[in-house]
C-alpha cells in the first residue's frame, strides 16, 4: 500500500533528469485524461498532480513514486 499524500504536501521523485521536488496541487481518485492518455487511478490508488519547484512543470505520479519532504 502506498503512502497517502494531500494537496500542499512537498514531495520529491526520481525523474529522467534526476531528483525533482514539487508541491501536490491535485489528487485524482478516478480515471482521467492527461496529455492525451488515460491515467488509471482509484480511491485506493490515487494519482498525484505535482507542480515542480524549479520549472513549474506539471507531473503526474502514483504515491509509490513519491517521498514526502519534511
């Protein structure tokens, strides 16, 4: 089971460019479209919309890819 995150949590994840950090802006608990693809999620396995601290880029990740920054 993955950790639950909330809007406003500061998190980091490993990307192709290395470690990236950002703020969770939205929590998705139902399937949705993102950049032309269906993202599958549920209340038990949500996906998190995160705004990068450095670039403002929006990324989408499962909770298992994220680590909370304290």
